[in-house]
C-alpha cells in the first residue's frame, strides 16, 4: 500500500521543485515537510518516492539548459575528431565537467555507508544549514564578482564540481549552496557562479537519479502519486531555475542566508521538542 497519497505528493513535489536548485537544501526541507505531514521519513517507500520526484527536477534543468547542453556536447564530439575544434571553450568545458564530476562520484561510492547512516541525521542537516549559511555570506561578502562565465577555467570547474562533496557528506549544506559559494570565492560574478553550479550538477544529479530510479520504482509507492509528484516537481523546478537566474543578476544572496539560518534554527527547535526525530 502506498504510504504517500496524491495530496501529499503534490506538496512534496512543490517542495522538491522549489528547493533542489535554490541554495537552501532540498533534503532538509523534504524531511521537515514529511515529518510535519506524519509521513514516515525512514520508510523505504518514502525514500524511493523522494528519489523518483527528484528525477522530475533533474529533467527540468536538462530542458531549461537544453540548447547549452547540445552546444557543449556537440563541441565535445567535434573536438574528438577534429584537432582544431579542441581550442574551443565549449570543448574544454565539456572535459572540465567530466573531470570535476569524478571526485564526487568517488566519495559518493566510498562514503555511502556514512552518507546513508550517521550523516543522514536531521541534526547534521540543521547544523549544515547554518554553517553553510556562514560560508555563503562570507563568499557573497568578500567575492569580487569580477569574472564572467567565459573567464572560467579548469581549476574553477574542478573546485566548484568538487565542492558538491560538502553537500553529499553534509546534506543541509546544499549542493547549490556549496557550488555557488565556491564560485563566488573564486571571484566569479553571481550569475556566472550560479550557471556554473547548474552545469556542474547536471551529470552528478542525473547519474544519481538514474542510479536510484530502478529501486525507487519498486519501492511500493503507487503509480499515481509518483507520477503527480514527479510532474509537479518538474514544473516547479523549471520555474525556480528561471527565477533564480533572474534574481542573482540583480541581488545578493543575503535573503537565502537569512532564510537558511531561520530554517536551521527551526529544525533544531523541532528536533529538540521531539516533533521530528533526528
């Protein structure tokens, strides 16, 4: 029997779509909302449901950046057979994304028992939300914002891609938060740091989603809640990506910092009161 009904799937789809690519931690938000709806967060079906609706959010970023992805992948294939094409920035960038994904894959496999065990604690999520907020504030405050997307190089990609390890080990840190903060510390402007965050996340998120999908589909959740949650996640994630790119072009990340600290403190309060189990 399905643990999650259609109404709950809509709520969770909205939460996933809103938070997957914003620097606020989708893991923390999903756990809080599941707890408040009395959904058993450790149930195999719930874990599988979360993995499936994440695929909807991943599909949204693939669709949103489709033309960029086609251009970069096309340049990569051209460079494989034509030496002259290898001087093109898109060809180099494709290799950088591949190389930058390797560290997070290695850590994800090697540290899987920790990631699915003690590091999955909501206490860790709450602490990581607050610590990650401090890092983001410092990056936004002291980053020089003087380099654009065309100025990125190999080490920019490697450092931004590798920073996803922070979110892997400390889920409340947020993948988007870690990668954007790293980009800002490398003196990229806010838009360039945010776009680089998306591109570095595409292979890691897609690979993780495809890896979890077979098991998630057999987790016992009903087909209708899964379909509804995934569709809602896709639509909301697409809108949140478009909004974020417009927002960072004109604003700092202060609002996200304040919000993250508030959620972290709220989570500590809910855990301390026993409303949520850590």
